[in-house]
């Protein structure tokens, strides 16, 4: 390790430690816990899912370290400081540094639709159009769906862990960090492999093929997460971790994270799934082809979260019947917010997604965004809803990161007046 790299990381860590010790961190933890326990004090706000080049301001996210592993740690610290300064909302800064476990996961043997990351610094690496060749057309093609094989590289993991412990010493606690969130979006992935038009036709013309593919996918997903559990590299998402697409996971109704950071059990973490492609499919067909298969995956977890950007307000009765452990439900801009709140009331958490498109227009639509938030807060009072305001999926800010800062300030001020 270079002395200057160690000094750089320690300097950033001291800033994180100072922020983490502020009393407001416990206030924010309590707010998230109350919402997730269905005893909301007030609605909570979070903002996420932005490529880093989109929010870059001056040199606030500029890394100086060349070593690949330490550079990732440096970027993580820089992002946490940036988010606290500009995108605070109800964010929590913990006095820890994550050391990701090193593992290999062979995947399903086919490309999946959610493979891109929002952590790219270069705009050319994000939100690119992609071409997919049809992979599954008949029963013979189903053999292409493989059960993932997971291998844990414990020696390399522990080498990195000890390196970070040496760097951060008594400044921040270093915790091992394994898999804590598993993307389970079966129909989204199957339609990537079948083709969207072909997949839609198959729901009617080849239903047996779709059902068999779904069973293979769910079986493989269950086998995969059990491998992570057996290897001891599951981490709790009962903390400041996103639960799929529906925000932070603090709750008193799941065990806390282990002291080491890994070794969690499947039943001790939040589960999640979504199927955005089913927005245009009837409720009855959604139940038959998605919910009825996904319930086997969902039953492994104590608490469950469903949805992303799909419309669900017309399927909520079937959704709640299918998943007895359901706790978080997405309400995207494609759903009717009042209908969603009226149907779910105080029995679930509603993760409301404001329409981020209005931050990308030539002139930002803050008047609309303000009225949208006001409506959500009014309806939350009316129906006694446990509400999460979840600004996400930001593709463009029209070159102006301060738009997102302004939205956070506006939303925080409006929520502070909630009673």
C-alpha cells in the first residue's frame, strides 16, 4: 500500500466517522424502522439509482487512488459524503466500511435484462441500447437455463479484509459484506431470452413452455440463494440497504446483522421480486404466470417486497393473496396512487416513485413535482398509509445535478410538516 493512499482513505474515513456520530443518524434509523414496522412516525424519503457521472459536481467524486480495490473503497466513501451533503433526505451514515466478499457466480447461462450497474462514472457506459438474440423458442432450448454455481474465495476475501482493517484501524469498523439482495424478476428475464413479442405470444400460444421455463428459473434461483447461505456469505439487509426497488430495510421484526457482517440466514433477510414486463398483461394472467410461481421464492423470507416500475394497482388483491409475508409494495408513476393507498391502507408499506422524468425536461418541472408530493402526503394522511417516497431511476438531469439536490430539499421540507 502506498502511504498517500492510506492517508487519503483515512482522511475520508474521519469525515464519515464525524457524520456517523451525529444524533440525527439515530433519528433517521428510527424513522425507517417505524415505517417498516407499520408504525410510521412520518413518511420517509430516499433518492437512489443514478449513474455517478450524472451527479458529478466539480471534483467531489474524483478518485485519486490507482489500486483497483482501494479505488472502489475510496469511491464508496466519496459517494457517501456527497450524498450526505447534497442528497440527504432521510439517509443514514453508518460508522462502517464494507469489505465485499470475493466470490464467483456462474449465473443462469444466459444474459439477463438487469445486468447494467448505476455505478459507472462514464456516461458512455450507462443506458446503452442493446440487441438480444432469441435464446428460447422451444422446450429443447430450456436446457440452456442453468442452475448457478457459486464459489467463495475466502482467502482473497480475508486478505482484503485485513488490508482494510489495517487502514481504518480505530476510525471505522470494517465489516465483511456478502450477497444481501437477489434480483428475482423471472418474466423480465424470460422475455429477454424469448423476445418481448414472442414472449407475449407464448403466454397464449405456448403457455406450457412459459410455465416450464418459470419453474426452471425459480428452482435455479432457490438453489442459488441456498448455496450462498451454505457458504456463509449472505449478509443482512436489515439496515441502510435497499430492498430491491423499494428502499431501506431497517426493521425490528428481523434479526440484526451479524457482528462479522456475513453468515445471515435466508429467513432472516428481506426478499424481493418484480416483473415490470407484466404491466401490460391482465391481472389473471399475471397471477398465473408470475405470482403463482414466485410464491415459492417469496416463502423463503420472513418479509417480502414486490414491484419496481410496473403498474400494480389493478392487481393488488391477487398480489396480497399470493404473498402472505408481503410488506413493501411499489407504486410507480404508472399506477393510480389513490387507488393503491385506498386498497392497501395501513397494512403495508407503499413505496411511491415520483415521476423522475420531470427532472430531465429542458425546464425542470418542479411545480408538478411539488404538487405530486403534496398529493402523496395528503392521501397518506387520508388512508393512514405507511409511506416511502422513493425517487429513483434517474437517466438524465439535463446536465444539472443541482436539480436533484433541489428536489431533495423540497421533499424534505414538505415531509417535515407532515402530521
